[in-house]
C-alpha cells in the first residue's frame, strides 16, 4: 500500500510551481534521510505524486502527496523529519496509508477573497449572488486542446454549494467546487463577475483550499 502526506502550502510557498514543489519534496526526503521508493530505469529518482496540482499563487491547507515509504521508518516520524527539511510555508500535517483511491476525491472546499477597498463589496456580493443563482453561466477559459486556444465552461454544474461573508474591504466566497473530471478553478468565478460586471472587478483576488471532500461531502483521506 502506498503512503500519503497531508500538507499545507502557504505564505511565500504559494508561488512555488507544481514541478518545483515535487522536486522540493524529493530533496526533502533525501535531506531527512527518509528512504522512499524510486522509479525504475536508467535514471531512477524518488517517486512522488501530488494529487490535484495547485495553481501558482493559491494557498492550501489540504494538499496530498503520494509516495512509497520503505522499511525502517515509521509513518509517525515522517512529518517532523520532513518539516525540518522543508522551506518556510510548506508544512506536513500528517502521514498515513493511502487506503482510498484518488478517484473518490470529488470536491474541494475553497475560500476566495475579493478585495474592494473602495466600498464596492455590497454591490459585488449582489452581482455574484445573481450570477451563481442562474441555471447556467458560460465562462471562456484557455484550452490547449481547442484549435482557437479557448473553450467555454459552464461553471454552475461544478459548484456544489456557496455562501458569502464580508470582511473590511473584502468579499469572501466559501464554495465547494468539483475537484476533477472535470474540476473547477475558482478563478473562473472571478472571471464570470469581471466579464459581466467589469466595473465590479476586484482589486485583488486570493484563493485557498481549506479541505478536500468525497462524493458525500465528507473529508477525504
């Protein structure tokens, strides 16, 4: 059975790319002297796989990394040893056996914060509520497969639930979104608002994964 890490990616570490993040973990395992399985072939390297690659600039408290722990090291030792070898902002929270297949990971609980220092928060909330209450909302996104380089996505079927709250100068959207096949990037919700109400485009938007869920809305591990 494979092993999994549950880790957070916050602060400046949000700007580490997916590939660099995998290299960071490979080196951290080596520095921590934790023996893990390697790939086969002429140039074997430590095998690590991160589910649901996170967009650069996004934060997360619930990332999952799969690897194979070799004999000689207990899972309970892994978090502290890795955290001593990882850069600031990447924190291993738990190491446990990978009992459930990743395909059962169905939803991600996101927090999106839209900054409105000029007092447009109430209008932005009203507009977003109207948009998300529709039966269908098409948003254009980049696509490597489409000949035009763009495709249209209906975001509504990929949103399980949503709610709003406010902070000084900011609108907070808490949404449970589809994780895969296909998943929904919360950036497309911001894009829908900007396309329909350009005067309500936020000065800045930040996104954070808070939890990963299965098809029943329960925490996935």
